C-alpha cells in the first residue's frame, strides 16, 4: 500500500511548483553550548536515530497527471552524508552572522529527488557555541510535529537516553511511474464506494451529522467573509527567492504574567506584540496603519492527542486582522483578545478542518488544479502568517551538549513579504522573523519593535507599587505637593512610535 500524502501536505508541494523561486521548507535552529561534535561523531548519532523517523529515508513521488495524491516511497539511494552539511561562521561569530546564514540556508530549495530534509551544523558562534539548523519541507511536517522530532533526535539529559532500536531498514522497491498511475486510477474507480461508506456513517448518526453540517456551514460563511481583500500596503506584493531572518526574544514568565494580569491567553499577548511590530513597520514606511491593513493567517493545530509523532500537516486556520490601528499597547491587547474570541465563536477553524478532511475523500486532480490556479491569482486577502508553537520546558541535549535556545523559521509565499513564527523553549519565547530580501529589509527594526511592545505591556500590567514610608508618615497638617500631570498610556504609545521611527 502506498503511503499517500494528505491533501494539505500535497498543497505545499504544488505551491512550491507554482513559485519556482520560493522554498517551502520550515526550520528550527537549536543553539548549543560548545564545543561542536566532530563530523563522524555527529553522523553516527543521527544514523543511530534514523529508525525512529522512517520519513527521513523516504522521498516524495508525484503521480502522473495529478491523478492521485503524491506518495512517500523509500529512497534506495539514501545517503546520510548528503543530508548533513557543515559550515563555520567567520570570527567573531555574532548572532547577526548566524541569522544571515540561516536566511541563506532557508533561501535554497530542497532537492525534490531526495528525502526532503537537511541538517546544517554551524560552527564558530561566539562564546564557544554552535548551532544545528533542522530544515524540512512543509509537506513533511507542521509546526506541532517538528518539536516532537526534537525529542526523538535529542535527549533529555546530558548522559543520553535509551538506546535506539537496531537498524533493520531495507528499502522497499521503488514503484514505477506506470504503477503509480495505475494505482491512482484504481483509487479513482473505488472513490464512489468510499464516498458511499462515508455517507452511510453519517446517516447512522443523524443528530451529530446535522450539528456538524450546521457548524461547518456557519464557519464557511465566516471564512467567506474573511476573504474580503485587506487594505493595500507595501506589506504584500511580488517576492523573490532570497530571505532575511532575525529574532526577537522575551521571557516566558513575563509573558505569562502579562496574560494573567490582563486575563488573556499567552497566544493573544504575542499576537498583540506582533501587531505592534507591524504598526511600527507601517509608520516607518510612511503608511497609515488602517484597521484592515494586516490580516494574518493563524494556523490552528487539529492534531489529536497521541498523534504528536505523525509526520504530516494536521492544521486548520483562522484569518485574523491584527489591530495595528490601535496606538495604546494595552488597548491593542484587548482588541486582539476580543477579535480572536469572535473568530473562535464563528467556527472558522472547524470549517477549515472539515474541508481539509473532505478533500481527502475527493479526486485529487481538481483539487490540484484549483490550488495551481489560486497560486497564479494576485491575492490581497492575507498579508502575513503568524505561527505559535509551544516547545519543551525542560532542557534538551545532543551528545552531552545542552541546547541554550531554539529559533523558529516560517516560510513565506503568495506575495506575503513578512512572516513570524513563535516558539517557546525553557523560559524563553523566541520570535523568528522572515522577510523577503528585497521588499522587506527592515526585519531587525521589526523584531526590536516586538520586544519594545512586550516591555510596554509588562510595565503596564505590573502591580501597583506599595506606598512609600515617607508618604505613610507624612504629618496630617502638611499640604501635599501638587501632583504633576502624567501623560496617558496612549500619549506614551504615540511617543514610542515616534522614537522607534
């Protein structure tokens, strides 16, 4: 039996086919304490763990004429040394040089004739550190399954973990193009039978089916309304194949404290900070931050409990307008909270999940053609993508070296010139900012604006300080000084915008 991709996985392959310069690889970068392992030591460690990730030795094969979904097949010529690369930064190896190298690595497309992943060991970081870039095609993993691979490849203690299973892998014979086409035709003939079975299961539970259809219809109406074009700005437009990359950092403890005191979620805090970053970017470019200027695609995991190790995409989406028109950081956070509550109630994510599931029971040919047609249309509905994935709280190790931080990377395509990925590891929240090299050069000021937003939210949500001893002991007959007029939060926010610009 062929191991088929899901329609969503296949969509990422089709999208890359329609945008020849764009790489649809995602990544995370683990920065380790030194020294870096020797080349053969590192290769041996990865080779020993290959049985735990069968997908690492499989390549993608597309079915002729898109008669069926692409399939994963064993690569009889698999060569681990091809997938593990090694480079070094020039002294002094500062973080900016690492970020530039990450941008270079992620600009290059993966070889579609081989398994769709690479590991890059980067030596020469300042402070004796080194980094590991895990680069994988988006058709292979989503944001939630990627962190699980870390826990497979890495260990939870410096002494190492359990011995991996023995490697008894023998590649299965690779199917011919003719056999792939014949299998797809056979599945097309059986498709009406499968659809009849699906209808029979639905009719067996009429009440649940009616409720599911009603919820899905309501969500589809909400999604249709969300496809109204966003306000025009320089945040969208044609993009090239080269990327800029940088990061912003924050304390997870501080972010949780903001969320607790504001009675919102951690996800809403980070989206509010990103909204402030886009507001600064628009103002810096001399553009008006309208209320409908920045609509973000926000992936929502629909991965069932126990499916964390499955290497495929299991996500739906919400389409959220980021409140860049709000100047006050506190009011902006409240606006994010209220807008996301509306989107969750509308059922957008559930409708997207239902449509993706339904696509798995339909012939792939019209789906593929529709995706390719959409890739050629100049979309103005989505301006950016913002992903948020919780990572492990406990430290991870590789060959006895502790991972100091993990930096996320999200690809951009379809005229999206900027994307932001958020990843938590230990007590650090890291924002990975991806920008098109030519049309979004301000990734560093954008990242600093995100940090500034989180600092402003932290200050605004600190508990009121206790009265000083001098105030408590002031004589009753002494007239207090007249308090100076303090600027409002909105006034301070506007002043901050001017300083950042």
